[in-house]
C-alpha cells in the first residue's frame, strides 16, 4: 500500500522550502517535489540586501541552501521529478510524476514564475547567444564588454547594478520615463558611472546571426529608430506564473495566478498556494517565505480537522 503524505509541496523555491520547514516541524509527513534546482529565482540572485536578518554579502544560493537544510533537518523529504498531472478533487490528492505517483491529504502549490519575454524580433533565436534573463548566471560571460538591460522594475535596476561588476558599460532601456523600482536602488544606479539610461524606448530587434551584435531601438514618443551596439542584452520585464498544470482545476485570474484567501486556501479543499504562483501585490523572498509558513500552518489545521490519526 502506497504511503499517503500529510502534504506534498510542489516547488522548491523560498515559498516551498518555508512550507516544508513549517510542515515537517509540525510533525506532518512532508514531501517536496522540485523538477530543477532548489531556490527558484532566488538561486539566481547575487545580493539579498532587503531580506530581514540576512548575513552581510548573503547570496541567493547561500540562503536557499540554508532553507533547504533546515527543512531537511526537521524531516522534509525531497524528490527531484517532473509533475505530469495533478488530481486535486477528492479527499486524497494525487500527484503523477515521471518517476511515480504520490498521494497526500493536502497539496501546497509553490511552483513560482518564469521570466516574461520582451517580444522583440530574434529574441528567442538569440537566447543564450547574447540574450539572457539571469545576470547572476551569465554576467561573467560579458566581462569588459558592453551590455543592455531591458526593464524598469526592481529586478532590472538591481541586476544592472550587479552587471557593472563585470561589464564595461550597462545601458538601461525602459519604455517609460518613470520607474517602478525602489528609489534607493534607482538612485544607486543613477550615481553609477558605468550605467546609462535610454528612456521612452523599446527594443524592436536583436541583430546578429550566431551571436548578438546589437539592438534596434525605437523611441515611443518620436518613433525615431536607432541602433545600439552591445554584446549582451538582459531582459527583466516581469514574470509569468507556472500554472499550466492547474488550468481548469483551480481558480486562476486572467494572468494565470492562483487565487487564494489570506490563509493561502485555493477554491478546492485541501489545496493551498504560496509564493509567486499566487495572486499578490508584492513578490519578494520575504513574502514568499511568509506565504509558505501560512500555507503549511493552514494545511496542518485542515489535516487535524478532516483526518483521524
């Protein structure tokens, strides 16, 4: 007879790892399934200055590894596998993976989000050939070269600052004049001699055959078209939820985010969501870990109320 877990957590980012820690610490039999590397977007972050209590010079991978070890120490089981199908209706939920099928009394969905494409011509063709979505992953390839950053949010500004450690110059291209990024980060970028700004502008095309050679830009106010010679282009224009598996099974908004209440409950009993997969106003490590803790605590209460020992 296959064992039934108290909870199965889908996703090994900060939300999933926090849920694992809180669930297993509460003596719930907990399985966390992750198809890739642990940490999600946090694993590609160089600095975590805004995570409360983080050690000086703490990196995303360091923080994630500590989270993983904490969860493991309290009994969370970890499985590297790809989820193919989920059966969320009924008292016992089923998670069907490539390596097997797993059952649980509750499910916590923490699958996160992936980078949104900017949409310019040749973006996908030159991905990995000069076009990147992760500064921490690829910055060293552009040492002493010229790069562009597309975007105007926190990620774009923070990663542009990080890129100045490697690149000769960093040009931030933003379609508006104003920025959504935190003022402190923006001021830091504006004072950095390596960073230049091109505002009210979008990228129309990436030029190059086998490797990126430059960008074609268009001013949205004047429609003037110009060329920018760069060796790399980093795209930070937002993220989309990884929710394809759950379409038609739980309630999503138009963007594909899972809709929950404040206690992370979905519209199906025994199913919860946490982190960037969830409809929310602030997507940060600190809010993801809070979501995970709340989801695990609510799941524990659900198991106690609906299942006998």
